[in-house]
C-alpha cells in the first residue's frame, strides 16, 4: 500500500451522509466511494426515492454495491435511531457521520421575516442538520467504544451574516459554534467533530436565489454579488469538495484535528477592497 493510500484510503469504512439526495452530498459521496468507503445516503426521499438516488450514485461512480439508501427525516430522533439500526444491519457499522441536511427558504427584510419559515429553517439546519443525528451517533459510538467522526456543514453565513436569510445565518453560526463545543464534549471518547464551510455551490434550495434563468445561466443580482465577492470569481464545483471530505473522513490524515471548520470558498472570506 503506498503512502497516499495509507493516509487517505477509506477501504472498509462505512459512512452516513444525511441529506443524501442533495447536490453537495452527492459530490462528497462520490469522493468517499472513490476512496474505498461504503456510503449510506439518508434522506426524506421527497423529490426522488432513495433507491433512485443510490442508482444514480452507482451510475456516476461505476461502484455497484458501494451505496445504500435510507428514507428518514433527521429531525425526528426515533427515525434517526431506526435508520442507524437499519444501516448497521444491512450495510455495516458507520464510523463517520456527515450532517448534510440543510438549506435556506426564501429571503426577507428583518421586520418581515415570517416566524413559521424562520422556525423551519432553524429546525432544518440546526436540529435536523446537526443536533439530532449527532446526539444519536455520539451515543451509539460511546456505547460501542468507536472513535467516530462527525463532519458538519457550516457556511459563509457561519462567519458573516448573508443578507435577508436571518434564520440561516442564526443556524449556521450555531453549527460552527457547536462544532467546537461538541468537539470538546466528545474528545475524551476519541470522537472528532469538524465542519466544512462551503462558499457558494449551486444546490437545489439556493438555486432560485442565485440563478435567474436556467437556460441562459443568467444570474440574479444576488448571484452576481456572490461572484463579485469571490476572488476566484466562480461558484464552487463538486471536485472542490473532494479533498477536504476525504481528509476529514480519514482518521490517519486528520486524527488530531477536532473542532475545526474548514472554508472551501474560493477566497470569499478573504475578500477585501
Ligand atoms: N450549496 C451551497 O452553496 C452551500 C454553501 C454552504 C453550505 N451549504 C450547506 O451544505 C448542505 C447541503 O447543501 P446543498 O446545497 O447540497 O442542499 P440541497 O438542498 O441540494 O440538499 C439538502 C438535502 O437535505 C434534505 N433534507 C432537508 N431536510 C431534511 C430532513 N429533515 N431529513 C432528511 N433530509 C432532509 C433535502 O431533501 C435535500 O435533499 C446544507 O447544510 C447547506 O446549508 C451549502
């Protein structure tokens, strides 16, 4: 086995990605499977059944049998516990949890922010997208003395508020904060908790905010503002997330790293004038 394989190879590892039908989840799943991992994709199966998501991933990677699908709402503790049992029984013991559930709904002034939507976005990003799955997996790992690893999805909104998306800002800054808190809490069990903060990648939920015309690719004013603010002057591409995903999933590559949030943002955070 060569050095790179030893450091980054994930052969024999089972990894769960929540929000497994999402755009970023698909990119991460591809990198993990190409590195030898088996990936269980968890999602609500609303836009397409999870079997279809699994079929698409097998087609994209040519790795048949490397993916598994589970229908689950990660905002519900009992469902998450059942999904974990099912994954363990059918596919293997997960050692890495990627909290890929999240996204935003709409945009408004502060005064007009609708509280029902606000709660939904907090619930999606903070409770379903971090708290519940992390609680269930950490308790499962502690019981079995497994030195697991959690990878959360933070955002540029974790560092600097994005305009008009109040609940998303609140939730994502909390995700980054609690990544550090949970890292400290679970360190004595050998469990690592880190996060990736992607810049702007076109996902299902943010497309409407950023792209005006799907056919021509014309951007909204907000989409143009993002590109102007990104020193690399483009949206993220799926391959931009491959390295960081494999790095954080590998205990040999990042075994002494916990509580860290790694921006993958084309320089968005270092933009100045
Ligand atoms: N796309 C970006 O530019 C970007 C930037 C920074 C951070 N992020 C974060 O990365 C993560 C993935 O983003 P994306 O753009 O791929 O989003 P996406 O909308 O493509 O995927 C999110 C998936 O989560 C699923 N989901 C939502 N609530 C769920 C629940 N309760 N239970 C199970 N599944 C649920 C959705 O059905 C969807 O398939 C999110 O946390 C997002 O906030 C995205």
